[in-house]
C-alpha cells in the first residue's frame, strides 16, 4: 500500500479482513436477521436442504461434563448462527439482581440511571441475550476460522456462578483477568471463502494439544499489531481528518460517499448506507480487556475500567444492538453501529 494513496472504504475493509477482522456484507446481515426472526434456532422442519455443525457447552459446574451439541440450519444460511440460537439458553438461570443492575445503570448513565425500574430491567433481559467473546479471530494463519465463546450477557447480574473452565481457556489464549458467569458455549466461524458461516467445533478441539489453542496467543498478538498498523495507515492517509456536516458531495469526508459525518467532544463519526462508524478517544495505552461497550436501540456507552468515556443516549435513528460491534484501535475505540433502517442517511449522530 502506497503512503500517498487514500485509504478508502474498500481498502480499509480489505486491510481489516487480511488481519482477521470479521466484516459481513449487507447480504450476510440481512440473511442473519431473517434467520433470527425465525425464532430460537432450535431444529425444525425446513423446506430446503440443511446442514449441521457441532459446538460445545461449557457448564459452570466443574463436575458437569463438557457436552458436544449439534445445530441444524439452512444449507446456505450465512453468518454466525449461534447468537440467535442460544438466546433461549440464556433466558433462564435466575432473575437479574435489581440492585446490581441499577448500580450498573447509575455507573453507566449517571443520575439518569436512578430512574430505571426493576420491571424495566426484567423486561429487557427476559428473552435472553447472547454476548460473544473472540478467543481467536479468523486469519490466514488459521485458515480464516475464528473461535468464539458465547455467554449470558447478564450472567453476572443474575448472580450466576463463575465459569472457571471458560476463564482458564481464555487465559490459555492470552486473555488475563477475564471472568465469566454461568453456562457457556464455544463454536467456530469461517470467513473465507465467503460467505461467513458457522462451522464445526467438536469436543476434541478443547484438548490442550489442539492446533488452534497452541497458536492462539501468538495469533492474538498478531491481531493487535495488525490493528495498530491499520490505524497508522489511516492516520498517514488522512482517513479521519476531513469533517463533513452537510452531506454535500463537494464537501464529503474522505470516504467519498457524500453522506454526513462529523465530530464531537472526544469522538469522530462517519457512515455508510447500513452502518455508522464512531471513533472514541481513550487514554494512550488502553487495552481491550479494560473496555466495555454497551448497545441499546437508541444509545451506546463506552466504558474504560468501569468509567464512562462516551455516552450517546439520543442517537439520530434506531440501531440494531445485536449487530453492533467494536474493536480496539490505537488510543481509540472503534464502534460500528448497525442502522435499523438500511440506506437511511443520518443528518447527525445525535438528535432528530
């Protein structure tokens, strides 16, 4: 890549993919949404061809055996099928501790969090919610196959027991100080050749001699280095310097799509037809394990070491929390907001 060439949206996507970052196409996302609307992901009669893949349950009870399971989906279904399929597995397991949840809301929202009722908290969590944790991201070194943990997003607030086996597994992959609560699952996603899709993760792959586990720590180090290289390349090419608040193509941001973009006190934002990208400044040396990003239909919050660094609670238009993602850049958190209404241009990041 020449230092004199602008790093456009396609180049950024290619750069990220070459370093193992999962980027779905709009077609992938639409298919995943359709699959999620079908229900809980349990096996059911299907009109067309199907395929099955293996994944593994990791119980929080150390005395309970690991369990290999199988999920059957449509043969051509793209995307990671497990988050939607596992929602019902996380719907039970106890009630959310209202006091803990309110304390978390106050830490995240300040005084506004005091107005959140126990009933509202219960409604938000009643249907179950799946959180993913990347143990290894897809890369050329691993055949473009990533390994992910799937957990109850509010397991800690439910007071679920610590999942020590999952914690040990994360440490073996190079993640220190990570704690998980409740029963969990582990699966695999392949991104190349496209489309991205769920593939087999058998029980035998949890053996400490498995190749993916032996390579995990080094691959995660390489992934972190790759993101820093990307950020440096974007900085050299002025990828985030020009600001456009009008939507006028003659004053467009460096992506060249003519859609409004802008900046706030400690962030910059731009957009495509189906996503809004927000780069939030954080202190130099911040590492990903100290960052937490919360997504809601009209809000997102970025926290570092439990301190709120960005809270945007009145987004211009609704987003799809389950499809929003974030990555760690060089001294910034890069947040991708999935628009609920694809192709709708946002005139601003917040406000009507």
